[in-house]
C-alpha cells in the first residue's frame, strides 16, 4: 500500500514539474510579439544575422530551438553565427542534447497521456486479473512516457536562467556597480547563466565558469520573465 502511494506521488510530481517547465517554455513571450512560433523566431534570427546583430540572432535562434529542438536548420544557423562571431558553444551536456528530442509541449501531452495510461492500467488490474500481464505492460509504457516528460523538464531547466549578451561588448565586474573592477569581458552573442539579481545588475556565469556582475540592459533572457 505504501509503495502504491509513493508511486502515485511520483507520478503527480512528474506531472506538476513537467507542466511547469512546458508552460514556461511555451508561453513566455516578448511583450512586443503576439505569438511564440519557432518559424517566426527563426525568420527573425535570420534577419538579425544578416543585419549584423549576432546577439539578437543567437537569442532568437535559442528561443526557436526551445520550440523545435530537432530542427536542423535552426541548429545549423545558430552554430554558423557562433562560428563567424568567434563565440564558444553552449556547452550542452549529452543528457541535455538527447533529452530534448521533441518540443516541451509535445512531451508534456505525451507525459499526461502516459500518466493516464499508467493510472488506468493500475486500476484495471484490480478488476481484470486475467489481463494483468497486458495491463502491467501498458502501465510500464505509460510510466515510460511520463519519464520522458520528466527527463525533458530536467534538460530544459537550465534554460530558465540562460541569457544572451545583446550589446557589442560588456564587462563583468566584481560587484554590482559600474565603478567595480572588471573580471572579464563578454562578447555580443555570448550565452551566460543568470545566478542572482540586484537593482540594475545581474550576476552572470559564463560557459567557462567565470562569474561577474553586468548591467541588466546588456543581456536578454532566452525565456523572458512573465509580466
């Protein structure tokens, strides 16, 4: 009995976590836009790249990639802009690359279907003992779908704090003030993670692990804050 309660609690946790990540990744949208489409973001990124704006190009390619992680054109153009600008790669791990095999929205609904299948199969096993082997297989299949949703949510979690430098260059400083000593210089289009915030400043961490404070206006989040 206790094992079943734990199982149901784990399934519920998967649903809540997956839905939160999927919602954040698919409904967060710049205020100026009426929709969040990978195609529109891709076209905007191409226009930014042609216009000599690598920061905005990388930003919009990264946003498009959240919605279409397996789109080869998005990935190719993103890598091309990074190479032409001499920017480091995003530093994604093997798990992060392979867990995002479909959009968060798709995996969210597949995960919900998996939870429904697993729950229904578990209930049906109590009343149809002759079909228990098949129902057990269906339950495991449903849990596999829910697990795929959970893995995708974990892989997407770092994107919640990722940002792109959108100015030609900026200095990361020891303290959140323009008078503080510079630690390192960041280039336009560089991908960073935001670790903390202060009025007018954010503490960022580069893919090489360097940290420093920069002006809030010098970066844009890949997943914008909801307003």
